[in-house]
């Protein structure tokens, strides 16, 4: 072995080769990006958003001397020209979904360089519809159901947002990460658990295509027809008891909200026959307790009406009035006696 030299081991050679490869990749990347950054071309606009079948027009210009410049594109390409510093890529009906046009220039001093034009070709949905999954008819309060929104033939899906609404309230929204450029169908679902307040509510979904600042403003939206929801729920009274004073104008009102509409039954020792009405006249009843039960196919709920006579009420009113008067008289007597005693001492 010669003095001053060192043998390379196998692992050292591998490491050395890796470093050389990384250095080469970095050099190529620097040259490419540097060339693109220094390419003396300007596009106006720098990004295009166009409806499928729509027209598009983009200018490419330079301020340097050149041996030729042009547009390369599968539609509307412009042959190389040496006599102009501004050339236009123009298509009257753009029908290609994944078109990738670029403008190029051959500078007098330097190599050919290109500037790519980002093009987004979009299509709004043919239709947006809403439906229930594996269910027909009324929904039951407290149970879970699945709604489905179908969006047909939309592109590109990565710019699509599907929004769910109940009335005017936004419930949920879904976005997509697909990079498919051609039209696709998308299905989105939503789980709901309706309550009695949702009876008669309208659910609907909306497909919004937000294509950025270069796209149409405001972003195009397609909405489904509303889905009217009917919810079945059992009767439920606001209170379990109520005290009523017998009067010609006062009623025992057992009416309660429920879907389907409930049937009513009354029970009391003083009732001689079955009553199916939700309302009774207090003046036609004797004092006592009357229990009303409202029932539908989902369940029942009862309420007790405590009916009292006007005579008994009047009696206690007289007694209470007498007590109040007696207290007032006693209080007045004590005040008078106190003042009289004080004057006698003087």
C-alpha cells in the first residue's frame, strides 16, 4: 500500500455513490427550475378556468429577441413565428378535459424554454337529487335514518363541495380529494335522528363548484328538490295535572299534539258514559278528579284535571277575607291603644 492512500470499504463506496447521485439530482433540479424561472415569457391570464365547450383566449408575450416562439397544444396550437413578440392561444369550443398547453421561445442567446398554462375545464352537474336510503313513508321520532344525495356528471370533482341543509340551516358539508378531470357521479350520505320538531321539515342538498378566483363568481350551485319529512311521535302533555274551578266558560281541555292524531278517553267515578272528546265543559261535571288519556299507535300520555266547585272556593275566599279583616282591625286597635296610653302619661 502506498503511503498517504486509504482503501474504500464496501459501505464507504455505497455512501459515496449515494452522495454523488444526490448531488447530480440537485444540480439537474436547479438547472431546470432556474431555466423555467428565467424564461422570458409572460402569460395573460396565468391560469384559465373554462366551461367544457366554452371559448378560451390567452396571450403569450416576450420583450427579448428570439429565433421563434409558439404555442403547443392538442387544441388551438400556434405554429412557431419569428416576427412577433405576442401570440395568442385561442380555442372557440374547448372539449378536451386534460389539455396541457404551453408557450415556448427560442431566445437568440440561450436554449429553448417553456411556460405551462394551467387549464381547468369544468362542468356543472346535470342533476342533484335527494332520497332516503332503505326507507319509505313517515319517520319515527328518535330513530336513525340515512339520507342520500346524488350528484350526476360533475367535473372536476376536486373542486366540488356537497352541502346538506334543513330549511336554511347548514347541517354538514363534504369535499373530495379525487384528481379525476373528467365528469363523475358522486353519492354522499347523511345520518339524521328526527324529533317531533322536525315534522314537516324540508331537507335538501346542494352541489357547489368553487373553482377559485379565476372561476365564475359566485361559484355555480345546483340544488336538489326539497325532501319533505313526516315524523310520527306519541302524545306528550306539558303538565300532568291541572286544577279547574267549575264555571260556565271554563273547559277541561286535554288536546295534545301527536302524529298520528290521538284518540281520547276520560275516566272518573262521576262519569256515567264513555267520552271520546278532547274537551269537557266544567259546568256539566261534579267536583272531583278526571283523568284524560291521549293515545296513538306510538304510545299514550295521561293528564289529571282536579275539578273544584265555586261554592267551596267562595267559602274559603270568605274565610280568608275575614281573617285579613280581623288582622287589620287588631293592628289598628293596638296602634290606637298605644297612642292613647302615651297621651295619658303626658
